[in-house]
C-alpha cells in the first residue's frame, strides 16, 4: 500500500497539515497552482497575550501567479516576526528552538513556495516526521482539480489518496477507484497542551504547529500523534 497526500505549501502550517504528512508514504507540495489571496499560503496564527495573532509574509501577487511564482515583498517582515515571537514565547519551555526557525527566515528568500517548503521541512524535523516530500512542479502530471490529483497519484504509484475533509464536498470516490486508488479522508482532533498565557487565555486550538514545537519540544511529536483518529 502506498499512501499519497497532496497540499498547497503553507507558511508555518497547523497540526492537521503535519498529521497528513506523517500518515503518508509520500507528500506532494502542490506548488504550481494558483496563489490564493487571504489564504494560509503566506500566513498562520500564533498565540500572544491578546490571543491568536497572524504572522503574515507580505507578497507581490496577482491571481495569475502560481504559488511558486509568487514573490516575497522585501525582508522587513523577518525582523518583525522574530520580535513578535521573542515577545510572546520567551517563557515557552523550548523557546531556544526558535534559533533554527530564525536561521531559515533570514536566508533571503525571493519566492513564497521556497520559504514555505523550507520552514515546513524544518518543522517536520522537530515533529520527527520523515515522510519523503516532492514538489508537484517537478512531476510530469498535468490537469486541474481532481484530475491533477489523480494524475499525481498515478505517477507516484499511489494505492491510497489521503485527502483533507474540506475536499469531500467536490471529490468523487468513483473517479479514484477507476484508477485503483482508494480515497480516504483525514480525521484529526487538536489535542490540548501547555501553552503560554494559559492563566489568562486558556488553551487556544488551531494555531500554527510552531506553537506546539516551542512549548512542547521533544514531546511535540507524541502530542501531534494523539490527535490522529481513524481515516475513512
């Protein structure tokens, strides 16, 4: 059995994104599809004293740009992001891990997809995820929507495609079974863990997995796995 999952690159993704990667034999960054304005490709949330807060990478983008073509707008955001993390995570039990994250941010990225993928791979290491990853732009598969997904799966010899729940509204299992591919939907439940500002704000779910990494350190992988439930 070969399980393949596919998703657009995101900036500091949340836990369900990494759960999907961890459950797969191969994960594909869908980097050659249209950039989505106000999506998660250039932003995600962390926890601050005031609650959930967006960290956003400014970009030069139009609806004609793919994610891999989308350019990052300067580098002033890097200092701002790191300052925000210092201000709000300095007392996190594993704040020292931010050094590795900081090193990646400061590498002078020009394109959003390259930054997203580098950050995601660093986070995978912190979460003890060793799934091989590929870029869709490096594959031969063509098409759009469901057709593209199926063609990627076929090229990689997938017997199972692990999809997010959001796609269940438009995907047809029969289209996959025609190619001997089983369509499964991911189920994931965010698990509480100790965060900063618990006394005032309690636990805030659905943040970037960076929050989990900085708070839980080497325990982050086990906490991530606890949220996994049976796919169907």
